[in-house]
C-alpha cells in the first residue's frame, strides 16, 4: 500500500482531478491521468471519478483533506491550507 500526505496552498483549491494525479505522481502526464479516469481507475474520497473535473471545497473531508486513490493500493492524501 502506497500513501503520502501533500500540503497545497489555498490557491490550488480549484485544481482538477487530473492535475492532482500528476502532482501526486500517481500519473506521469495529463494524458495518462485522463486515461485512468476514463478507465474508471480513480476515486476521490472513495467515490468513483467518472470524468475529469475541478475539486471544490464541497469535496473536502473535515474542511481541508482530499483522498485520491489509484487502483486498490495506491492513494494520496492532500491537505489544503
């Protein structure tokens, strides 16, 4: 199981799911991230991501966390300041 915590500034709150996949290094490129999303291999807070979209404050857990999963074993926790 792979996981990590990444802290991001509030300016990045409107990042897209594909951007977060690239920032976390779960995907090497935007194309790879979009392919992963299209193949239904990505979850945001345990909810399947069906299309690339912006991450909003409504997605935050406890007002500042987002959990991004790739497959079953790799996930990243983002903390927004």
